[in-house]
């Protein structure tokens, strides 16, 4: 594990594909134990629980999924208290997961191309969706919720991770309603009388697409809902907020459902990118007013870093791809990184008065999964943290942690190459921290040398010094998607140690 200068990064071999693929092994076991193997020292002030979600099963009784996004959700928790850490993981007992485990075979098609055994005849006209609850996990309003953007959340017990069932958010969601897997947490502003809010959206696609925005208070009560219809098909995973606006990027894609209906492809495989058309940016006022649409050069966005209002304009920092990442290879294990577009951080500046968008690159290195200090969400900010490739150019697996100073342009990179593979960092503010980068970064890594996973804890102010602590798990955790941190401690009590 190393800190490298850019010229060194370019000269060294980054990874072996065999090492990378081992991080995609299924993890069928469920664990609960104190993490006793620690290199360095866990900060004593770090108190609370890290939750992470992702596909834990990459096969169903030996039948492989075609894409990891089709894997059943497995939630992990690491609870910190008094310099110690307790690990637990558990599968979300969705209806589909339970049925397939009992049947010993796949019963559902996957959105990203996994088909049931039996060929076309077994899959044609089977349009049932399996809620896999594998994308995000949040603690809000005294509820721990596992999210998958095409359906309602599953509620979990935060101590045991036991599945308590589907949660329709106290009647907010009707049967069959979706709830996106990328909510935003508006910290509010007590000096302006603005309380914190959880803001999320839902997409109902079709010839026209309905976008529904939800806002919840700290207790989980719905305080606002609004719905808007926009022309065309929209595939939107994430959005951004400011105190006054919600911002959604509608990439230029078309959807032909026929191969899906005929059992030839998964639903997401029927999406095609239309590079001759612009990307549309929907600007939705959060507190009433007309929706505005702006256009920019064609691109595809999975994740946004942040957005803020400045001098009468809106700035949005987003991870952009030059087109929709292809799903045409046989399955994810055969991916050719050189043939797939890499994500890069771009800044979009929206002038609502003149209906204009300008854009510029901020980070050209392959990067994804941006995070920042939670109190800067939707506000002007200076520091962004991302998972990144080891080398400064080209597409590759994420193996590094990157800190970008958006004011000075300074960049810090810490790399886990050649045998470490990273993902999404999570920023945890220090209890008495004042500066924007006064906190810790929690980064789950797959360590191919051990064939197990590590949790690395960094000082956010200086990631190049390397981890303050590495918690060595006794097993691997398949590459995950999103996670969150709560100051609530959901581990065993002192008596249970």
C-alpha cells in the first residue's frame, strides 16, 4: 500500500485481472465478531456505525449472475466505540431472496441481463421485478433502510440487521411505488430557520417520465411531495440538491422493450445511447415554481459530487461518461476496461436567466463514488473525495483514494495497488471539528494478497500519510455500492464483549 507521485503511477503495472475478479466472489456466510486484527489504532473519538450495502451473492446456487448489479443485497455494519470495532453482515431477506434460496435456483430475471435457466421460453413475457435491496443503506427517522431504486425500501433492525419487511414510509409509498437509492441529506441552516431534510426522488419511466420528489424531516415524516412529467424515457440513478433546487440529468438514451419482452435481454440491456442528442438538465424548485430544462453536450451521469448556488448561477459537479457504459460483453468477468468509457469529474455551471450551460473538466483521472463533508451538501465547498484508478490516465478498476482541492487545484492520491481495490469512501466529521476536511474517511478495500477485505481509516486532512488504522476482516466482502455513517452505536454493549 503506497503513496505515489503521478509519474510513478503512470510507470507501474496497476493490477492483475485475476486479483480484481476474486473480489467478486459470492459471500454466502453471515458473521458477527469483534475485529481484533488491527494495524495502527482506531481513533478513540470515532463513535457510531458504518453501514454498507452491495451485492453479496454473485450466483444463485451455482448459477452466476450476468452483472453484479443483479446480485442479492448484503448489508454490512461496523460499529465503533472506545477504540474498538464490531463487524456484522446479513442478507436482506427480500421476498425474492427467500423464494430462490428455498427453491435452490433462480426464479427471477435480472434488470442487468441475468436470465432464468431454460432459455428464451422460460424468460419471455416474465416481467416480474425482484427487489434485491442491494444499492444503499441509510439510517433516518429511527429507521435503517436498505434501498433499491425500482421498489420500496426494506427496513432492518440496526443492531442485528434482521429484515423487518418492506417499509412504505408510513404510507408515503403506495404498493408498487419506487424510491430511489440515492437520497440526499440537506443539513439545513439553523441561523436561517432551515431544518435538516432527507430529499429523495422516484422515477416512473415511459413515453414520458414522471419524476416525484420527496422531503422528510428528522423524524421521518413526509413534509413535501411534488411530481412532474418530463418528455421521453429517463434513466436516472442520482441527483443533486441545493437549498432551493433539485437537479436531475436526463441522458440522451432510448429504450426498446421488445428484446426484454421476448426474453432475449434484461431491461437495462435495452437502453441505447443517442450521441446526436443533448443531455437535459431538469431544474426543479424545491419550494414551488416553474421547472426549467437546460441542455448540454451528450454525456451520461451515474453520480453527482455536489451542487451549490453562487452569484445567481447553479454549479453541479458530476462524474461524467462520454456515453452509457456498455452491457454488451458476455458478462462482467469478460470486461475490457480499455473499451469502456471511464468516469471523470466535470463541473457544469447553469445560468437559469439565459438558459445556458458551460462545463469544464475538474479531474481527468478515472474516478467514481464522490463524497464530501455532510455539512457542505448543497453548499459551496472545497474538498471532494473519490475512489480513483491507480494511473492518471485510462480506465481501470478503482484502486486509490483521491482528495481534490477544488479551490487550489491540489490533488492528493493514496493507492492500494497492485493488490488492493477500493470503492466509495465515507466521510465522518470529527466531533469537535471546525475545518471542512477535519474528519475521517472510511474506505472498505478488497485485499487480494489476503483474499479478504480491510477497512482503512484515513485522516481526511492528509490522506497521503496512509491509513491511521487498517481493520483486517476475517473474510472478503464482495465489491459494494453505497453506504452511510450514523453517530448512533449499534454494536454489542460492554457486557456483551
